[in-house]
C-alpha cells in the first residue's frame, strides 16, 4: 500500500536567498536516492519559509521494485578445461551466486563468450530506503554559507531546531546533529508558537495554514502580490514592479502583511533611482508610482504579522527610512561639489584586477577600443562623444553614493555628469554603457553607450583569459559569461557590422603591456582562440533556445566573425530545414561534403578545369554551379541568405544526376581530381551559409 512521505527541517531564520536553492537540492537528492533504489512514487512538492525547508512525496511504494540482472562471470575458455570440465573459476562464480555450474548460462559479447546467470535482486522496504535517503538529502543541501552551533559535528544555514520525518503515520528515524526526528512541527513564531502534532503528511499544509504559516512558496508569493496590489490601490498609487524584491520578501516572511507608509515629499528632488534603492536595499520596501510612472512619496513595507497598531508600526518604518534618505541626500549633495571629471584621476588608485591594473588604465584601454569600434562600423563621427563619455564612465565609482550603493554606478555617473555641465549625450552614454545589466534589461538607445559597453566588456574578457583566469564550470568570479552575452545582445540588437576576431585582436593589442609576461599552461590555446571559442559557446547556448542545435552548429561551423550575418544565416537555414523536402536536400549536400572531407585533402587546390569534364552530367553540374556561384555572391553581399539558399538548393537535381551517372573516383587521376575539385567548390558555396555536414537530415524529416 502506497504511503506519503514528509520531511521537514525546522531552523532559526534562514536567509531569503538560501531558500530556493536549498529546496532544489533537497528535492533533487531525495528523488535521486529513491530512483537509485527503484522506489516508485507520485508527485513531489517542496515547501519553504524562513523557518523551515520541507518536501512532501506522494504515493511512495512499500518497497523498491524487484529486478532481474544478468551477471557475467569468467570467459567460457577460462571456465572449462580441455575435457570440458568446470574449472575453479566457474565453480567459484556459481558458488558466489548460490547456484550450481549446471544452472549457469552463456552470453555472447563483443569480447567473446562468457558464463552468465540471471539473478533476481529484491527491492528493499521503503522505510529502509528512506531512512538512508533522508539522511543523505538533509546533508546534501549546499548553502552558500553554513554554520555550526553548540558541539554538533554538522553544519547548516542556521541552527536546526526540529525535524519531522513521516512515512504515512509512522516516524522515520532521522538524526541531524543533536536533533532527532518526530512528528512535531511549529506554526508562526508569534501568532501560533505552540507545537503541532502531525498524524500524517497530508495534514501538513493545512495544519500550518491554520497556524498562520503559508508554507508553499508559490502560494505565499501570490498572496504577497495580491496584498501589495490591494495596498497600492488603497493608497491611490501603483506598485513599481520589482520581481526580484517580491521573491526576496516572499522568503522573508511566513505570512505577508503589507502596510503603506510615506516620506517627506522634499526628497523627491533626489534621482528616483536613489530613492528606490534606499527603500529596496536597506529596508526591503516597495516603491509606489502614479499613473504616469512618477515616483510618489509613499512606500509599502511588509511585516511578518498583521499589524495591530498601524500608526505605531508606520512610525518605526518611516523613522528608519527618513534616516536613510537623509544619508542619501548627504552623499548626493557632497558628491556634486566635485565635478565628475576631477574624479577621474582617483581611478588610478583603485585596482580593477591585480595583473591588469587600475580602473584608470582600464578606462584608457576601452576608450581607445570604443573609438576603434565606432570607426569600424562607419560611425567615426561619434568619436568625440565616445571619448568624453568613456573617460568619465567609471568616475562615479569613487563617489560616496556609489560607495554606499554599488548598484547605482552609471546612474550616478549620469546625474553627476549633468550636474557638472556635460552634454546630455555624454551623460546618457555613461549610464547606458552598463546596459544591458541582465537578460531582461533594455539595450542602450544611442551608439555612445553601446560602443563603450562593448569595449569595456571585451577588455575584461580578453584580459582575464589572457592571464589564465577563465571561468570554470562552477565559478565565474568576473561574470564573463554575462559580459559575453551582453556583447552579443548589443551587437545584434544594434545591428553593428564588424569583425569579431579583429575586435578581439585590437583588445589584446591594447592589453599587451599588461599581459606580455602572463603565464599559460602547456598546450593551452592562445587567448585569442580562447575568447573566440567562448563566444562560440555563448552563441550556441543563446541560439539553441530558439533553433535546432544541429542547425546552430552548422551555422557556427561556417563562421560567426560577423555576428549579424551569422544570425541572418541561422534564420534562413532554420526556415529551410523546416520544409518537408529538406531530407533529400540534406542527404545530397552531405554526400558532397563527405566526399570532399575524405578525398579532398589528397587533391591539390585550384579551380575545376572545364576542359577535363568529359561527361555531360558533370559539365551540366559545373555550368549550374558557376551560375549559382555568381548569383549567390550577390545575394550574400546584400544579406539575402534565404535567396542564397534558394539558389544553392536549386543545384540538387544536377548534383543527384552527377552522382547517378558519374564515377567520382575514376581510375584516371586527372579526371578523379578534377571531379573532386568541382565538389570542393560546390561545398565551399554551401559553406557560405552553413556546414551542411552538421545537419541531421533524419531529425529534419521527423520535424
């Protein structure tokens, strides 16, 4: 009879950012252990609040499934002597399985014939499996920071107070540190602090809700959003959307209770980003705006309990915020006393990276690179704005406001540039060179910020790779993956046409004095190749979200030096592979590529000699190819890759006839090599769009 399983670990307040990853670990480890033991189960749900992490598994089988395995023993040659009598090897194998030699079978493998036996392995009882699995699951939670308490020999995010472990109505013995499992949980710390005895896992969620705890994270988040919306509407404003703050506050409370407060309207002359950051970063308050999106002198604070005396509570919230806003005003007023340009020199005393120098040196590099990029894309006229904005781009890092709120870098640079009398285009470029900050963030609206942003990130990528600190699978301390994706988004979103490899070369040239003596591991690729391969990996991941993996591979294999052109090729090829007739097209083209790969290396270069084309099908193919090549060249120049593919696919009938009627591998060396040259030229024509050998024709047919 199937029973439900519940595991809950109760602790002191767990940091909000720890809860989501911890629940993922808990579910993953537990289900993996159950799968390994062949223990079937139904739906799995997780619950998490600041005081608890829990997992509920429905319909757990009574025992793991039985399984019959084939066990291989010694080879048949080693198992029997010349007279056919079993050897000690055969007898020991049978004895170990509690069988006689006569009960053994034989199995034929790639290495020969072996003795074999079919052995039934009984599934273990669920209680035995789960006792081990729960111990492993609790210890398998990886917290960013853990702590020890008392004299226990285990670590957790915060001291563990209780453990619930139930299989149906039975308690499973689990020990963590000095805490033994039971059936007792606890409700809200203030509203229902007493013990709650659970009879079965199915009682869990309802019992906690009765005790003023919304344990389901998604339900609690939805309740928070609902109550925030109601509070905002009641206040006459609208909530300033902030999904990350909603997620954070969701895991700070067990029962969200919003209250609306206010601050002095005089503070509205501060940049709105400063006000929002003051409320969000320190206090976890939500900002309110009017119908036009303008910030209101109001906020919403979220309490963990319903407020009995709202005015008393608000006085506390407002008093703390008033102090924070006074600090912000002080920083803002003090920072503006010094022109932004006068702060640039101080960047020479701020180290960006030990081997790569100070921020001032970094600024000098990416300023030159940004101007170079503008020239490469035909926007040299933006040079003066780019030079000035790049010079000032990092100056706000040495201001009091950014020292207090690093999240405001760029924002304060824009504000202080304006206060210093800099042109609006310069101020905007300072702000926009940080865009996009994340996957959902907007792109710069003007070229200045875009070029500086590309140059800044490319300098970081090339510099860090050059000194041997490339990101690993688990660590990316310099956020190079995010920087690379931002460059790709900027180039594609703004439509910039330049050589990526040339840009990498220019960045490395500017870095040369810093990386000249950098040590690299033996056999490690040069920084240039590493950076370009890193871009390739990010492109593959990004494009793979919307396009078939093999199609992405085919396009990347044909080159991605011009990112815009590569994306256009990808879009055109994706349309082609979606056609019902693509399978025969792909098969024909792959045959061309395969012959060239196998035989082309033995043939000297050069173009096909029309005089040596003796058969009509090969002459016809050469004529069709020559016409298509000229047309495709023009279409590629105008980025009409759909048209180019149309011309290329038009060669299929001639290619098919060629393979049907002509012997490519003719005995005559001149004929053979000339035919291979023809196929090589056709393959090169295909390769202007994609490497068709990478495309799985069978997948295309199924799609």
